[in-house]
C-alpha cells in the first residue's frame, strides 16, 4: 500500500506507515523515526534511475532516518527534520559533512556522498528545556541536570552533567560519597527526573566518610554501594550497605574489579602492548561503543595521521586518562562513549590514548610531549591537577611541526565536546585544502619534471642509438672498403700478371697471318690489338682481362652474326673461331 501526499507543491509517495514510534519514557535506547522523499514518476525512471541516499541524523537522544534522492538539497533534509523534531530549520546546524560545511542550497549530488551517511543536529541558539515546561515525564527524562559537587576537605567544586534518565545508582558509581540529597530520593533505581532534584542545577557535597578503621581488602569487599545524605530539610538517609574508603581515596568507581585492573601497566616496555591493555580495560569498564584507539607508539600515530597524502590526513586526538579524577567516569561513559562522538572521531580523527594515573607513565608521556610538542605544551599538561583530568588533546600536523589546536578538560558536555571537535575540524579542513592544493601543484611540477626527464632520457637513448648506428655503418663501410681495396688489389695483381703473360703484339708487316680485333667497352671506348691468327682464343680473353674486364664478369659478343664469344672453346685458334682477319667485338657485363 502506498500513500500520495501533497507537500510544498510536490507529490510525496511512500509506504503507508509513519515514523517508528519513540522509545518509552525512561528507556536508554535512542528513539528512531523515518522520513521519505517523493518517488520519481515512472517516465523519469525510464530516463534516469535516481540515486537514493540514506541519512541517520542524531539530535540529543533521538535518531531520525531520512531517505531522499541525490538531486535534493540540504534544505530539504532540514525541512524533513523540522517536521520530525519540531525545531525551526533556521535554528538547526546540520553537521557531519565530510566535505566541510555546506549551505541549504547545496545539492547533495555535488557532495559525492556514499549510500549511508551520519549527520548531527546542533541547536546552540535554543536553550535547554526549562523546568517550567516539565509537565510530561518524557520531557523531564530528556532534560540535563547539572550537579554542583563540593569537595568539603579541599573546598573544591565540580560541575557534573547527567541526563534526567540517569539513576541515582549511576551517579553513585561515579562519585564515592554524596550528601545534600533531597528526602524524596529514597530508591537508588529512581531517575534524576523524578527524584526531586532542583532543575537545572542542584548542589551536592562530597567528603570522606567517618568509618571504623579497616583493611583495604575489607573495604573492597564491602564496596557495593555509595552513602547518600540529604540536607535539604535536615532528614538523612543511608543505603543498607556501608561504603568505606581509605585515607588516600576520595572519588572513583565503586567497583573493586576496576580498582584491581589498571588501565595500563606501569612500566610497559612496548607502547603497543600498553595500548592493547588500555583498550581491553576501557571496553570492560564502559562497553564496546567507544573510540577506536590506535595501537602503536605516538610516533606511529603521527605517521598514520599526518604523513600520508594530503587528502588522507586526519587530526590526532590524544585522550589522557586518570583513574583518580572524579570527572573520569562521567566523561568516559557519557561523553567519550556517546555514539555521535564515537562516529565523528572514527571518521575524522586518529585517536591515541595514555593513562596518566601512575607516576612512571605520567613522566613517560611528558617526555614524549616535550619531544613532539615542545616544553610549553608539556608544562601546560604538567600543571593540570588530578581533578582537571581527563584531557583531550587535538593535534594538527602543520608542515614540519605539530600544533596543539585544543586542550579539552573533562568537565564538558556532549554538545560542547562535539562543537569543539567540529571547530578543530574546520581549522584542519582549511589547512588541508591548502595542503591538497600545494600537493597537487607539487605533483604537477614533479609530473612535468618526470615527463621532461623521460623525454630527455628518450632523446639521449635516440642519440646514442643514432650514434651507435652511425658507428656501425662507418665500421661496415670501412670493412666493405677494405674488402673492396683487397679485391681491387687482387684484381690489379691478376691484371698485371695477365698483362705480363701476354705474347707480344705482332707487327703489321709480320709474315704470319695476323688478326686485327677492335673491342668496344661498355663505356663506349675502343681499344685495338693485333693477334696471330694461330693464337688461342684464351689470349684474347687474357688481353681483355688485362684491361680490367675479366671474362668471369664480362662477355665478349660478336656482331655478324651476333654471338657470345666467351661461350666458345678458349683453346681454339682465332682462325678456327672465325675471328680472322679482323673483327669488332663488344664487351657487355654479365647479369
């Protein structure tokens, strides 16, 4: 079944069911809802199949699923969220874009987004829900309570933020001894929203219990609950089970198991092994939904975050843990493990962690800090007191140095932490765009240089090949010339030998029969000689060869009749071959 809805001049088409129902009051599971954009008419589907994008948008304790086409704009998402969240679109800050901030007119297609996306809505201009509007229980559960906790011994005040859905027992797990609790808070399972706390702030006092002296093992065995006292009207109440601490312990987790397992070994030789134990212990304390900590040395984390290609670089987040700080458990469980923070850190940061509880580990990190960030940053961290931990350092690699953009203390809220992370990302994105531009220009120059070098190399190869070919040709010519000279010398020697072996030319007045031969060369020249008619034809061949026309290369032709004299028997006399008394012959090169 499908429903067609007229909305803003467009026809919306979607399944015949609305957004999924929100979770019941008091539930810790975030509520989800769905919103659908219009389906393209069938004739358009034939022309171009639209690409649908899925968005999960988180706002406080709610998740809204939005599905729309990539031809939609950012403003379309805000209008859908306006109907779902009942928040004016003009008051929304829609964050989480991987390409940086965008405006309402930006078309989603131009952002080149993946199929599934996660976004976050921030409303800095809207105040938190007022207690005067807390008529409904669900609204009270969504409120944030600030607990002003005073440490009596040192007159120190801490501001802790808890949602209205948190229980008293959950607060007790984060603070050892709370007083000034309202008389209505008689059940540890009671939520803050219904416990009678003053909204938005309520003042509490934390102090050392006066209890009999006992061993640490006895104290840890009895460590199952927290003593709660209310001073609002003079009535006090206590839990059934007493809770004791030794002289050195004021705050912390009320679990003996966590006390027995440190986050990190004190003298770990390998930072990677220390981080493995840190991650395992963090998961056992706060669950599996936490930032993905980089396993390796701080130098390796730098390499991973800063020294790749400019497009692949990320910010480095360093989480400094301290078990003895009252803020640690609240920060870890409520801020650092929030789904929005975990997702944002995973997409944009390399997260590295270190435990500052043990003095040896603290000194080791300060040494690393001085080496990588300088003495000023190291001194800033050194002067941080225990109850100012945990710390969250945001580091940006800037060319040859590492710049600390922000030092976030543990006393913060999820929204404030997200805003500060996003502010750091905006600074980083601007720097990254410059780095990408510089890297592209450098790569372009290097490509041009490589092309020029390659062309030069090819030119050198061509010149070398040409030179080698010329040298081979000259060598071949020289060899052929040598052969030719040798042949000419050989032929000249043969010619001289034949010339010397010829019988003398008979005189005209000789009494013997004389044959006069006139021989025409291929060049048109003539030479004449007299031979005895009784001389053999071979004598004529030798005479012609002595003039440079060996009979192996030339044939001697008669005119009338035309005949090849060289085919005759050379032992016959001139008279026998009818070359008497005179004859004109022609020399012709053999084929």
